[in-house]
């Protein structure tokens, strides 16, 4: 039995516990949560809080080295730039970058991701570094053929990386790169499905009318369905609890009702939406409708980091600005959306997302030493407003320490990813 203690334990499901403790069994599950007096002495972290590991339900680990590419470009040309640069690297580069992404998630207190993976490299990276995941293999196309031509070969290649902790999903990328036929074929596999929906105004215009700025790179897209992506999937009977939709910035009231009625989960990525100029998602309306919403980071291709602390603060600022109310999203709300909300979105709420007996010991230890938040008044507010990856002391996945500040330096891993980034910046084809 391993016991962790700190000034505060924040279970998420339940009130914060002063002078709290978490007992972890040899099976990697949480045995008990309570006070230090109740559970006994163990590894103590002073001026720190113990909280559930973050569940980042929408990420792209393979883009961990893409930070800053195309900053300030409109959404369409930004996508085109990334497609062109991605063609310059090979699978080994993608795996190197994905390993960096997995490491950065662990450093940020993230213990589980829902990753949309272009090459499948995210699966091997998560398996190697111990990060929990549903890896949604991406498919693109105008018919169902990518299931056999792309998805099945990728699944075969990563089969050895799959386990109870690294699971398989599929991601028909978006309604502008996938037809209804491909969405149907993806759903028929019986896996969890992730997709990008209603991200930008230009996307909506193209899907409805085939016009607008996206006409300039229409050769990269499938023919528009003459309706929005959410309505297209609803009309085809493809909305359901198996589906995770990223973004939904442009979802209108009718579409929000469709998402709620069919129990579709939504990953809210406020920094990505803001930096790409897509807008602020209707988070309050989604939550009020009963949609399973979570906060997620997307990737450094559009967001500078996998830092969930920054994402929570962006979500709070965006919700309050949009609604013009300081209570539109509280610190407690944001923390729940970044932990248990992510677990619900991935269909894993009985396994992770909160500190409770019987759940996996997916734990983040955060130090607030040296910040204005100590002495403590409210550990949840301190965590959300004062936390950062630099203050993460340790990240445990299923009870095993996968990141420890001051521990392994990972220099070779970081160097490999930087070399891959260099090739992304060079003209020419992939290395031989």
C-alpha cells in the first residue's frame, strides 16, 4: 500500500479534504481517500494539493513539435500549411514527436488522452511512456475505402501497443474531409468515434454552399453536403453516445439540442479556437442543455502547449466574457470539466477522472509553494488559477509514477523530436 498526503486532497467528486491522503493499492487502484489521520502517514507533499490526473479528451500528440507554424493565418490556409509540412517527415519522425507529446502531457498532470492520430504513432508513444489513451486513428476520403486502405493497416501496425490502458478508436476527421459513407463505415466498426465539428464560420459556409475562402483549396476536401456537419450526421442517424465532437464553436441552438438529445460528447478547446480566430464556443448553452462537455487542449499546432491549467483559465475567461457574468464558469466547474468531464466524454467515468476508491490511481501532485495562493483559502481556486506544468511535482498513472519533477531528463527523446521539427521546417520530401 502506498499513501500520498498533502495539505489538501481535491477528489472532484466530493469536497476538498484538508490534510488529506490517498491510499493506493498494489493493483494500481485507489484503496481509500480521506484525512492523513484516518489513512496514516506516507509520502508527504508540503504546500501541495493532490488531485485527479487530467483527462485530455482531444489531443494530437503527433503535432507536439508544430508550435507556431502558420500563426495568424486564416483557418483554411493554416490547415493547408500543416498538410504540406506533414508530408516532409516519415513515421519515425512522427513517433519521435508523439513521444514528446506524451511526455509533455505527463509533465502537465495529464494521465489520459483522447488522441486523434494521423499515423498511429500516438499509440506506441502512450504505451512506451505509460500515458493512458483512446487513440482514434484518423481517416479521410470520399467513400468507405479508407477503412481497408488506411485504418486496417494502421491498426495492424499498432496492435502490440494496445492494451487496457491504450485503446483503439477511429476518427473520421471532419465533414469537409469525410463523406457520410466514410462516417457510416467508421461507426459500423463498433469503436468509439471522434471527429471535428462546427469549428469555424468558413467551414460552415463551405459545407452549406461550397463557397467562401475554402474554395481556394477545395482539392483537399470532399464535396460539401449542403448542410452543416452536425445536421449531416443527425440526418444519417450517426449521432450517439459513442461520438466525441471536438470544438462545436459554431453550433446553433438546434444543433446543441441534437447533440444533447443523442448524448454526443463535446471537447471544448478554448485556446485553439481563440488563437485560430474561430470564436468562443457556446459552453454555457452546451452545459445547460445537458451535453457531456469537457475541456481539452487540442495540439500545439494551434495551441502553444498541452498545459491543462492554461486551458482551464482560458475556458473560464471565455465563458465569462461570452456570457458577461463572473459566475458563468467557476474554478470548480473548470476543474471538473478537465478531469471527470474528460472521463465522461471518453466513456471512462467509472475508471478515472476523480479520486474515489476503486478507480484507477491516476493522480497529479501540484505544488503551490511560492505562489500568492499559500497560505490556503480555497485549494480548488488555487489549483485552477495558480497551477502550471512547472508546479507539477508528480504524475501517477494506475499508481505508477510516470513523471517526477527533478527525475529523468528525457534528453534523447527531446532531441529526437527537435530533429523532426527541423525536418518539418525544411523543403523537400521525407528523409530516406
